[in-house]
C-alpha cells in the first residue's frame, strides 16, 4: 500500500450536518476499500481564489491515507460524482 495525501473542498452553502456527512463519506470511502486513514484535518472555511460552480467559499479537508490503487480510483470516481465536493486533489507521497 502506498501513502497518499488527499485534499477536497466541500460546498459551504450546505447545512453544517451535510458538510460533516460529506467529509465522513469521503473518509469512509477509503476505509471501505481496505485503505487506512492515517491523518484527517479540517482546515475550515476559506474563500476560493475563483468561483467554482457559483460557489465563492468552501470547507477544506486534508487527509493522509495508506491505500492501494483500487481504493484511490474509487475515491476519485465518487468525488467526481458527489455534488457537494467542489474540487479534490490526490497526491502520491514519495517513499521515505
């Protein structure tokens, strides 16, 4: 299993419960596919550099995970489908 850093932005116009459930669903997506969430940070609401889907701010989340390619592919697919996720970025961390 490789280490990845995943950042995603959730719409800030949603209710706080819906924002929390969206972030938990993304976290659960990794664990359901036999991955391990090493670190999970909520960076809070930040103003976007430019509007995305008519949104001007969003809640930022960063997590470090250990997962295989299948789990990362599934996360990517679900993040693209989920309407509450504005953007996401997956970075493979170098082996130390």
